[in-house]
C-alpha cells in the first residue's frame, strides 16, 4: 500500500515554525504524534521501495531512522527547543556501510540526499585514497545520465582551499580530494511529498545515488 505525507503533517511543521516553544508544543502534542506516525509510515514504504535495488536497506528500522524533533541547544545561540522538520537517515553508519540515503521534510524546503556527510577524519582519508586511486571510476559515476539529471553535483560545503596533506597537489582528482563531505541533494516540492506515488518516485531518485554510495563504502567492506 502506498503512503504519502499528509497535508496535516506539513501544516503541523508550519505552525511549529511560528510557535517554537514548549507551551504550544505541549498543547498540540497529539498533532505532533499524528505527524510523526505519518512520517514513520512513509519511511517504511520508502524502505520497501529502496529495498528493490538495495537489499541492505530492508534491515533498517523506520522508527529508529527518524530523527528526534527535540533540538540539542547546549552549544547553540538559537535556543528554539524543536526542529521545524522531520528527517530520516537510511543506511548511514550501519555496519561497514558508511554511506546511505537521507530524507528531509520541511514545508517549501524538503529534499532527498545521499552519500557520506561529515565523516570522521580516518574515514575521510580512506575515501580520499579511494578517489585518488580510482578516479576514472568515480567520475564515471558522477557522469551517469540519471545521476546528472537528478543532481547538480557533489556539495562543496566546507571544501578545503588546498589539497589535504598526504596527497599530491597535482593529482588529477585534486578538486574532489578537497571535499570534506561527499553528498548530493535533490529538492522536492510539497506537492511531490503529498503525491500518492511519492515513495516510489523518490526511490527512483535514490537509485541513482546507489553507485556513489557503493563507491564510498567500498574501502570499509
């Protein structure tokens, strides 16, 4: 059975954005629980669809994959107690597979993503080695038709200005070795989220990420 994100879930997030305080949240706890259940059901459906091309994802617990809505404000200037989005990470950091898929649900700002985000220094070094040694294979993945159709390329968030220590400055893959994250993202509209075929449609987009995920996880398998 197909599951979609309900308009009531998006409305809850819109209202939470305007009323990000504990009093309002407590008064609307039932609406939060309903929205959360909707997201978990959608993620379960999404896992089933992704499982058709990536069997490892079928081991994912949908409920555990959905991140807590409560913010850790200890080291943040923004003391808002709640996130104004629902997020779910599928496969990332499970066993030897460091790569995975991510779903971000936020009215007007939703997106699908995948790859490896903020890896530990030792993991980052191994990924860079893999890219340096197998640059042609890496570029072939980035140049695939479906990949290019769905994504504009790897995120340059936090990119270094210089080639990291331990790598040749003249390495043909130098620009990719400067990256600190290896992620791609695809924006999705509210209408796409509420489409009855949303899980199936999103799985097709995630499928074009799988070759990248496999490449990034290869050194650890």
